[in-house]
C-alpha cells in the first residue's frame, strides 16, 4: 500500500532527510520519498507490518507534524474478497432468501447475493473470512455448497491534491512526504515546497480529512483542492469527480435542518450522485445515495461535498437545482474548490507573495531595531555610555541593547523558536537550518543576559559588560535578508507554470437552449458574428460540461477543449504547445482550452470538462514533476538528515577543543585573535562555536535539485516538452539507444494509395464492388492505413463528398492490432466475409492453406518498399492495396543530429512490412541492422527487453505516438510520446512532446527534450557540487582551523556566507532560463567531432557495445569543446531550421 502525508515544519534538506531515514528504519516501510518543495511524503509500506498511525508517529518523533492526505488500498487486511459458490438443493425463493440471510449475518460479509436460477452465491467479504466458512454456513442451512472461485477485489485508488502552507525549505517537504507515506492506505505521496502542494494516492477508506490531520500534525496548514478516483483505464470525463460547495444564507438551526432535508431528498434521487456530505454549524454527517450515515466532525462552515459521476450528472446541473431548492431564494451554493480560485491561489503560492512579505517585514524591523544595537555595541566603551548606569552594575547601554534584541529574538525570530521547540520536544529529531539559527542566536542572547546579570551581581562600575546582542540582531538581519532574496528567486523559478495558470479562463459563454440554437444555425445563411439569434449564458469555468457549445469571440480565450463546429480562425497556442505562429483552425479541428482565439468567431463543441482539459493536465504534470525525485536528490536527503546533528556536534567539539587549548597553552603562543579579544580568550571559543552553527547550510543541499527541476520543467513546458520529474532528467542523461516508431512518429501517418491489384475469385466481384467491400470494411478502422484505404476506395468509386457512404453494410467487425481487420460485408442478399491485413494476418487466419496467387503476390510484396494490405474474400486471395507514407519535415536532420552529433544508436521498431520500413530507414540514414519490422504492438516492448538482456548497461529511449506504443513506452528507460491532439498519452510516457496538427517541427521536440533534460541535470549536479564545496570549505574556517594564519570567520560573516550559499544555488538554477535550442545545422563541425560509429542492435555483441559507448564519451567531450567555441564565435546557438 501507499500513503501520502502532509508534513509541516520542514525548513531544509536536513528535515526531509531525517524523516526519510526514520521511515526507512521502520519495519514494513518499502520505499519512501519526502519532498521539501511540496511538503509531502509518499510512502509504500506493508499494511500487515505497519499502519498509517504508526507512520505518523514516526514522523512526529522526528519533530514534525504529519497528516495523512490519502492512501490507496493494496493487499491490506481490509481489502475485500469476492467468492462465488455453487449451491445445490434450492427449490424456491425462500431457499435463496434463507441462504442470503445466513451469509449476511456473518461478521465481515459486506454483500451476499444468491441466484435460484444459476444456483450460485456471490459473496463479498473481508480477508479474515475463509471461503470454507461461507460454504459451511450454507450447508448449515441444509444445502450443498462448493467453492467455484475466490479472488481479491481490486480496490480503486483515490488521488487527492492538497494545498499546503508553512513550508520553508526542502526538509519540510521531505518530512511531510515521509509522514504521509507512513499512513495506512496511502500508496504514494509527493510534496512540493515550490508549488506548496501535496499529491496523494490512497485507498478509498482513507479520508482526505485524515490526511489533512497528518499534515497539520507536521506543523503545516492543509486544504483539500481536489479528490477523485484513480482509474488508469479511464480518461477524460469517465472518472468520478468531487465538488465542494459553501452554503450561504442559513440563519438558524431550524433553517439548516430544512435545507438539509431538501438536499438529501434531491441528491438521493439524482442519478450519478454517488455520495455526499454536508456540515451545518459544527455537525457533520456523510450520507450515500443509500442513506448510510457515518462520521462526525467539527466543521465551522456550512458546506456540502458531493461525489458524482460526470457522465451522468454535471456540476452545472447540480448547482442549478440546488439553488432552486429553497422557495424563499435566500440560500445559495458557491463552489469552493473551483479551478479559478485554485489557479489564483496557486499563482500567489508560486510567486511566494506571502513568504516575500513576511521576510521583508522581518528584514525591515530587524534593521530598524538592530542598527541602533550595533551602533551602541561599537560605542559602549565611549562616554557617556561607559559610565551611565540605571543601578549599580546595570548600564544603560546594555539595557538599550537588550530591549530591541529581545523583540528581535522572540518576535521576529519566532519561526526559529517554533522549530527549535519541536526539535527539543521530539528528542532531537527533525533538525533543520532554522534549528541552527535558533541555537546560534539563543547562545548569543543568553550569553549577553548572563553577562548583564554577572555585572549587576558584582556591582561592576569600571566598564559595561561585553555582550553579543549585536550578534543576535545581525544574524536575524542576514537570515531575513537571505530568506527574502531566496523566496524572490524561488518565485522566479516558477514563471513558466505561472504563465500556464494565467491561461486558465474564468468564465465561458455557452448556448443555453440547444433546440433554438440548432434551428437558428440551420435557418441562417448569413455569417454568424453575434449571439443575438439564440439564447446564451455566461457560466464559470467549473460549470462547463462535455457536450456544451461554447461561443468564442475574436481575441478571447478558448474556454475548454473541444472541436470547432462553426467558423474559421487562427489560434495562438504558443504557451501550450510551443508553436511560435498562430495555427489555422477550421470546422472539425480540435482546439485547446486556454489558447487565444484570433480574428474569427468560432463555436466549439466541448469534449472535456475544465478539470480534465489538456491545459489542466499540463499544469498538473509540471507541478507533479516536483515530487519525482532524482536518485542524486535522495542521496542529498540522506546527507542532510545527518548534517544538522553533525554540525551541532562540530560546534560543541570546536568550543571544547579550543577551550582546552586556551587552558593548556600560554597566551603568547595562542593565535592573535585570542589575545586581541578584550573579553578574554574563552569569548573567542564561544564565537567560533557560534560561527560553526551559523555557517553550515543544509538549505543549499535541499534546494539544489528542486529549484533546477522547476526551472527545467518550466523551460520544457514553454518549448512544448513536458518532462515528468527529477528521475526522468537523470535517466535521460544515461540514454545511449533511441528506438522510433515509424508511422505517425517519423512519418506523417497520412498514407497515400499508390497501387492496387484485384484478383478474381469465386465471388465474381467487379472492380466497383471490390472497392466497395474493401472501403466499407476499412471505414470502421481508426488506423491510418485503414483510413487511407477507405479514402482511396471512395475516390475509385466516385464518392467525392464527405457524407457519402459505402453501399455495403459491415457486421461482426474485428480489429487485430498490428495485423489487420475482419468483417462481414452485406448489400441486399449478397454477403461476403473479408479479411484485410498484412502477411502475418493471412498466415495466422489461414495456417497451412496454399493460395497460389497469394504466394506469388506475397513474394512480390516482400520486396516492395511501400505498405501492402492483402485482401481475402470468402477465404480466397482477392488482391492487394499498396500505400506509401512520407517523412515528417525535419526528420532527416533530427535523426542525423541524434546519430552523428549526440552519438545515439538509432533504430526503428514498426509493425509495417520490411520493405516499407527499410525504405524509410534508407531515407533517414538508419542502418538496416537497426530496423525491427513487422513487430506487433504487444511485441514492441519485447524488442526493448531483448536488448536489455543482451547488452550491459544499455539505456533505451522509445519515441512513439503514445497509444499503440504504450507497452514499449512503459518498458523503455525513457518513453517519449509525440502528441498532436488534445488527448495526451501522459500515463505511459516520461516525456510528452506537444505540437499542433499543422506543426512542421514535431521531431525537433525530441532534440529539445533531450537537451533540456541534460542541461537541467547538469545544473542539479553543479548545484550539489557548489553546496558540498561551500560546506567543506567554510566549516573548517568557522572551526578556527586557519587561526594560526590569523584567518577567522566571525558569526556575522558566517551568517552572510550562509545566506549567499542558498541564494547562489537558486540563481544558478535560474540560469537555465538562458537555454537555447541546439542547432541542427552542424555541417561546419569537423568530421572527427561527428560521432557516427554504428552499432548493430540486432546482432551486435556486448563487448562491441561497450567499445562504442566508450568511444562516444571521448568523442562527445571533443565535440562539446568545439560547440562551445562555435557558440562563442556566433554569439549563441542558432535557431533550428527544420
């Protein structure tokens, strides 16, 4: 099982690493991922060994608050089992009723149904009930029972998204993730500190409220944004949905009770409403459409939550009817979890408005109060401060420094004190950067207070006591300044996602009366430039439903995904697909919600609701990329978990060692810094210990990967490349083999009929009838070959209009993926059984049969360079159809670049004939030995499996259309899906390449995707290197290792260095925004820098492959040096000319 937890209180990578380590040591935890950025923890665990409550306890023991967001059911003790039993001896309805009643009386039986007709009993029960017990219960009723089957029911997971506030660094998100993954029923959890979101996949029995409790238990605030069932087999609007309403207008308890009854009556009778819950004045009850009531809570808002099937009922239908329930019209329902509100809230989070304002306010107050303290500290030995006393030993300068410093320490530094308090309360677990800051400031503040007390105790009148109040003030000032700059930089890392969110429309104009609209459109012969002729309605974006007709005026945003049913225009999709020029759209073309309409008015038939639009999928994908952590980031978490305790230990050792040295060695032999300190040498020891605590920076480690990944995914999204997370970036860098699907990937997929041959059979069909049965059968196919054959048949039959149909009717149609089609074609009394497909289909359906003509044509087809579809009518070979395909623009340059510049081994995996595949390979320059032809879709993944079994350390990328190639995309180390429509195949692919239907640079997205991934991961590595070097260099300085050379790092300088470290990591990540598209025109490179060494993918040995890999690395280094020189000469890379 997997669980997602919200964790509050993490501030840096050390926090998340501490939680990760604690979870890993917990029995029953399989894997766990904690994200500081999203403040979430995703945990996979064995429910038989550990529960979600135990996981929360582990996280809280680390010093963080954890709340279970969601958990997905796996093979847990609460999973249901479906058992079917054969029952003999029943004679009437009373028998079946008796058995049913007996079964339902067993504790743990959920449902039981008994059929008198089939003599079967179907029972759904818990795992702790054995099927034999059910059989025994039936036999006790006087009947015979045998077990037919008993299988575990597959529980449907729920995916919930939460907005989390309060995270400050990577350690926060890591601790939340770990806490969530420890929840019983949560299968995965991902937390992003940058987007302040948690994505949790959990079982249906885990409520979002329980997950929120876990997150709030971690010290963070959480709000449910969305929760829906997770069904990989469903897409679009075929999954259940949730909507949350706030109820306005309730006046008293009686009014609430009246509305409650009305709501119950309406929802219980509405088809498609699965369950619902409402809360009035602190009382909560959850009722399903079977009137089952469970649970209670203390909600203070009047709310109504509905879980429904959007295929049966829409949000607009629900809210329209709910608003009419109250006769007085005083009660209104307003959507709380609306997309518009969510986008607005997310934009504020991404821009870090709250954090920037908080740290800016802290900075201003710390400067205003701290500067006078610093001045007083510098002048405390000068008149009149050196003799002005409030009482004997209590100097005014000390009091005037103490008062503002106390405000800075306990009010402005409250965030640090809170984290330190949790750190202590949890036995030293969950240490973060904030803990180090609190320790250092408290040590300085406490030392100063003690110095004042000693001065008063002894009645010191010679001079004011030496205090460190200025150290506390300057530390808070520098930390606040660093946090302010850091959050401003973090906000800049999310600009691409922010722009996508800004594309989300807020409302839409839809047709409110379809009958009047249809009548108007049928009668109107003029240009329809307004909506005066039919009724319309402006609705919020959440109220759009599939099937609506949206009216899009020139210059406005297209409100939802759909198909144009009227009008012609140009659409700007640049921020979604990366296309720089507007795309011409006409009737029948698909449009993407959020894109900007051009000069023409259009009417769009909505195909997806707003929550499941392509824009929302892209936004969710970019956000979710934050939670898929690269292995190198997990290593950083491992280091960070031990970092803070190690630093504290080093600080203590520094103080102890230097104290011993000062006690054992004469002062004349000590470094100069000890003799120059007016407060004595032990005061220097204390300052050194404080410097060690301050200068250490786990934040840089925690930000190294998340910031670079956020910028990298943003750059990718801007260029039409959607990359799913840090682990994908890392896997791309290891690729050495790229396999391409042919049709629709390397070629346009629009086949053109170039040749055919009819062979007479006993059916005695003339050419027109022959084309009729061929075209009618293929018109039922969605495959590009089938569509082209159908269009060619229409052309030969003279059917020139789109609405023209074939006279033959097709029944029993069957499609054989990768082989062909079958169907029974009838016209009047005449009927024929027809097969159309490749050689493998003919051989599979007619094994051992000998068709003389077929053998001749088959021999010929093997040598053909085009795609051939063979026709069999009534079991006889009746001819063939030959089609050809064209390469996509830019295909040659792309393949050549990948082979000769990047050094990838490129191959083709296709279900097409060998002749057609070799023709395309020859045009692209792909070796014959790297072409895998006549491979069925279900066997494409076996090609990848075979390569992995033969070649050591091979890493394979597969590029396909994401539909028929899904198994191969999933099997490959990196799957890249080229999407040209609105239905993006995001599940199987790791990288989705967006482009429009009329795009001429689809394949350039492959080069961009690989280039962006490599650049991003290189940036991650540089960030980690800088963070590691910073700590390795600065810690020895702070510990006083260079004091013999009179080099010392005071606490103030340490604070400044620490702030610079975090800021530099974020700024370094921001440099990714300067990424440029690599040029495909590289002819000016020397031949020695072109990596064209070819490896035989089919028959090459592992030893040969290792040589090729080694040579590629050497050549790539030389090539990169040459490219850098070219870039410097030309002032940057040139844009791609495809």
